[in-house]
C-alpha cells in the first residue's frame, strides 16, 4: 500500500509563509495560523509542502489503509485559502450563514480573504470540526 504523502515535515511554517509573495495573502495566512492555534490549542506544523496543520489524529479505513493527518489546517492556493474541516458536524449549518463570503467544498472551506468573514464564527467552525474529528476517530 502506498505511503501517505501528507505527513509532518519538520519544515518551518514561517518559511512557508515567506514563499507567499502576495503580502495581503501572507498576512491572512499568518492571522489564520494564530486563530487556528488558539482554537485548537495546538502549534502550527507543516504537513507536506503546503499544508499548515494543527494537531493530529490516526485514521484507519475499512480497506486497511491507515495513517495520520492533521485535525485541521489550511493551505494558500492560487485564488483562495483552503481550510480543511470535516464535511459536517453539529451546529455547522447554523454557523455557515453567519460566516460571510466563502465557498464550500466536500471537506474544505474556501476563503478569498480573512476580512470577508466573521472571525468569531470561523473560530467556532474550527472548534466544532476538530471536536467532530476527535469523536469520529476516538481521540
């Protein structure tokens, strides 16, 4: 079975931020890292080459594939910041309409800028998603 490519690297989060040449985007990523660290009570760590992750959990699928991943995290993408959250958790549907401007994927919340969203609501979404992930994986 193939080894998981996305794992903690030990690389510097600050070095990753330095590669983001758009200063407003870099500022947003640094602010999001502070918010996520506060929400998770975990330090930021690099997972792979482009994911800033917080905490970790162990997963095992029915297929036998298993590994470790960050509880939550984000990555600066070409047009948005992708925030990795579980797809659904209690209270999510009540919080999303209050968040502001975003796009939603299967397991990601996409933001153009932090100024487009209510940071208190974003923090609640992160806390809820992390709690659901921990429940789901017995952490």
